[in-house]
């Protein structure tokens, strides 16, 4: 009778691996089931909710930047507050050269002796509704000083002998800021290595002459992206006329982002050359239709075809002849509808003066514009109403005196032109039951200046932050 020999001391039983194998298989089956059960207990709706939008909070700090003065007679900076019951001070300057300036609701303060680029800093009560502007002196030119933005677009800039532009980058903070500039041309993105990684030391500004850095004869568009710090970008456009005509300059306002619908209000009256420039920064070809906005209707003008804009490129079209009859009939803007997001500008060279019409902020409640203290014909051009509504235009002098108050109805597919007194410096537009876009315009014997309506920042945004699932 034979017996199996007992395992010797120190030797492993032959059955032990089998038991371990069975436990491993059991765990391999049970662990996934336990994980699925745990997931079933989790609120899947809460886990997959989209990112929450930021919440609005009271604005306690605001910064605007104004470019270098274009001439000796244009050293002033104008400031005001669009918020009610404000009476305080702001800091005006750049770097260590700052000085206090009075700020009050409904009044305009002119800060003298500011030949260089400056930043305007409002804190606490003076932050909400802060508005500033720079003017061209005796030359009809005006610019609403922008806030530093991560990305801005400028469409219709030049880099040639007859039409050239200067891009100014302004850093209001102490640390160094860096920007990348992408240049779009007729045939696509322009190689411009000298415009990549532009360093702007703290409390300074850098001026970039495009004719020197990227000399070209075609129409261009710029995308200015801040990759470090904060930068305010401003473009001064310059046009040399034919023959004995004197050179003329004006600021080209920026556009925050491309849009499928661009309303360009403010066409200078008179005979001259007008050019529509459209930029497509996307990856697909875009088709764009152009319509004329008048006080009676919005219509497609004769002789203006549908425009095709290739990816990453710029297209231009001369619209002088198409607008000639429309201007006599009260045309005050253009509407560009596209199949994809684009930026657009109407450049007018009329009677030896340069001006631009670009999209403005969407006005849902109220907007503001500052105009030069020059006695010329002044008006507010409005359109783009989303429904039947009422618009109130209030004109004030620099001291805050109310010069005129006009209330008018506005409807979709109609433009509205409201004349204001010649000594108007501050314009406030309030809308009810609709939204609009528009611009304030000054026109006279010396030329025209167009200032898009600005909706000043009145509150800040706080991002929604919460812990996520492990």
C-alpha cells in the first residue's frame, strides 16, 4: 500500500499555486463589478455638467491705455465716467510718471501735457464706467482709449509707401509683457518673424512701423495676441494722397473678435475713395454679402458682388461708386454678413481726410462716446436693432451741461441718424426694448472723425472653480 509522501519542511505544496490562481481570478471578476457599482452611486449629471460660466462682481480696478499724441497740439487726454454719482480721482501716466486727475459723472476732464502713451487707472468707485479718449488736435481724428485685451484685430492696415500703419503696444504694468502679431495678407499669412515675441518692458510702449518691418503693397490685417502680461494695442493709420495732397492720419479702431455679422456705422459725407476690407482668419473659405444701411432701409447695392475670402487671407473691394448715390440718399453704414467669422473695416479718404468705420460694441442698455471740442457738425449713427425699441441720445458739454436730449424709435433693418450740437463733447446713448450698434461722427470742412460707441466695463468676472472627481 503506497502513500504519498508528506511535503518536506521548507518545500511549498503543489496545491498552493492553484489556490492563489483561484483568488486572483475571483478578484479580477469582483473588482470591476465593485467599481461599476460605485460609479452607479455617483451623480453622473453633476459629473458631466459643462464648465460653469464666471460670476459677475463689482469692478474695483480698471485700466485704459491711450496712444502717443499724434502732434504737438494733441497732448491732452479726455476722461469721464459713465457711472452715476462718481466724483473722485484716477491716475494718469505710465510707469513712475503718474499724476492724479479728477473724474466725475457727466463731465469731461482734459488732462494736459500728455505727449507720450499713458495708462488711466481707476480704483474702487472710479473703476466702473471709466472712459477715455485721445484726439488729433486741429486734425479731425479721435480714438476711444481701449482696455488691455488678450487678443485684438486690426483690419485694413498698410505697410507701403502711400498707405502705412504704426502699431503701438502699451504695457500698463510693472512687469515685462510679450505679444505675438500675426499678419494676414491677400495670399495668406505673411512671414513676419520680427513681429513674433515682441517684448514690452513694464510701464513703457513700443511703436512698430509696419512699412519697415513687413513692407508690402497689399491690404493687411493684424491679430495681436498677448502671451505674457497685459498689453493695450493701438494702430495709427496714415495715408499719402496723390499729387500735392497733404498726408493725413487717423486711428484705426480695433475689433475684439471676428463675427459673421459686421455693422460698420459712420460714413464720412462727400466725394472720395472708400474701400471695404474683410479679413478671414479661419481655416475655411468664407462668402460675404455687403448691404447698405440707410434711414429708410437696408439693401444690396448694385455693382457689389458676393465676396469670397480664402482662408487666412484679406480681401478688398472699392465701393466708392456703389455708395455715391446711396450717400446722397442718407446712407450711414454698411452691413457685412458672412458664412463664417470675419473682421471688416470701411476706410474713407474723403476731401483729403482719412477716417474709418468698424464694428462697435453691442449696446444693450447704454453706451458712451467722447468727441473733440471742435465746433463741427456732429451726429450719432445707429442701426442693427433686434426689435422695435426706443433710443435716447443725450449730448453734453465738457462741463456736464446738457445741450440736447433726443428720443427716437428704431426698428430692424433701418438706420437712425441723430444730430447733436456742434459743441458736444460727451454723448450718451440709452436703449430700451432692443439692442443697437453705432458710432458718433464729427464732419466738417477739414474732414471727419468716427468714434464707435463704447460700452464701458461696469463689473468684473470671477471664474467658477470647484474640485473635480479624482
